């Protein structure tokens, strides 16, 4: 069936992989990619599909409510996959209002535009909101995992803004019967990730001989999900998910930050033909982030049992693929880390 699908944030890291999958896999859909092209949006991420007949790029900001209304009137979107967000904890600590504007107000603008456009005729319509495991707060018991029923306990302006947007999406479902699904995912990694995040930052710093900044003692634990596996999960939830439900998406790959950095250093030494320990000598411990959650871990059994999704890669294999991509795409990284991007890169952000 021919459908017009709006994907927000489709020039970003996760969004570009979702756009590519949908454009290539569903020629019967016309994919509209809406992105404000802020620092993390990069059209180079999707150059390979930009000339496809079922793809259209729109530069626009979800905080512009009248623009969202106009786009829905003009294109009559049947579905929305909402990925556009401010997504870095450090930035949210420095500038919380921009996160509230994009993540809360922007989501409300999209919900209002969809509500006005669909006008109660919800047959074949879906508003899919992509969120984060950070809304659940921090796990202190090593036996615990985040479930879809885990109470929200956000600890940073970023996670609070995402929690607020999740609540709005559920409220529009409960109040207006809007067809929605929500997914909360763990840490993504893979090609095209902006180099303020842990893995691309460390890879690039090793290549440049710069320090590898690690918060505190590096004891914080994250669950890691290869971005292509996440895109596959989004595809599955979009087509098979139950309206009104939430699905947690995780990689079943828990790692301490410091263990990841040491593994990355060993792999980089091998690929660069350097003595083992060369990259690790660059590790520098820095003051811990304010309100740094100790551990995130997703229980993804619901999406696995009910929809049949499962991650295809373990972390070591995904890390090899990720490093190979960055080494083969030095020009992409250089474009990001030069000029206007330099001010962000030099701040030495690590994991989210």
C-alpha cells in the first residue's frame, strides 16, 4: 500500500540508518526526511539514497509549530517515526532549555499536527516515538533490568525532557485515541555517529594522538546496541507493534565504560600495527559528570518474544565493524571535526 511516511531527525546518526532501510526496503512508501541540520545532522550520512524516487528531504525544525501543520496538510502523512531530538547529556546540563524546546515542545508540535491532520480518522495511521532507556534512571542492583513497566526516574535535563515527551505521546493516545507506539533503546553505536559520543570520539582521538577522556573511574555500565539492529527493530515495531504499547530495545551487551575503552585501544593498536598499550597510554581520567547514572540495562524480551526481533551482533563483532567503518571514512570524520564542528569536538565529550 502506498503511504507517505515522515521520519524526523533522518540526517542524524540513528535516523539516517532508519531512512536508508525504509527507502530501500519499501519502494511503495514515500519517505520524507525532516531534519533541522543542527550540529549532529549531516546529509553526507544518506548520500547513497538521496536520488531515490521515493525519498524527499525537508529542512525544518520541529519546534516550528506552524511549519509542522503545513507539512501535514501538504503531504498527508500516514505515519510518523519521530527520532529528532537533542540527545547528549553534557549539552543538556549546559543548556537545558534547548532540550525542553526540541524534545518536549517539538514532540507536542508533531502530535498536534498529526491530530489535526488525521482528525479522528486513524485507520492506517501511526505515530511512532523513539525514546531512550535513560528515562528509567539508574540501576543499582546488578540483578535488575529496565522493563517496559519500570517507573520513570530521569536524572538529567536530557532524560527528563525525553520522559516528558514519552508522557505526552501516551497522553495523546489516552485522550484522543491517537495510534501510537513508543520504544526505549539502549546506547547505540556504529557508522555515522557524531564524534562527541564515546566510540567515535575515542577512535578519532587515538588516530590524532589526543587524550582519551574517561569520566570518574570509568565504572559506569551501559548496554550497547548496534545501530543497524536498532533500525531493524524500528522497522519491526512500525509494522507489527501493538498500538499503545511500549517496547524496550537493547543489545544484551553490558560493558563498563573503562572496559570498552581498553578493548577499543587493543583493537585500534592491532589495526594500526602499533605495539599493544600504545593507545591505552592516552587514557585520561576526568571529573565525573554531574548526576552520572551508574548502570543502564535493558530487558528486551518483550520485543523478542512478541515481534520476533533479536540483535544480530555481539559487541566485539559490532566494534570491529564500527572501527573499520571509521578507518575507511576518514574524510567523513575530518569534515565533522573541522571548522564549525571543532568547538564541539574539543569539549571532549564522552559517553551519553
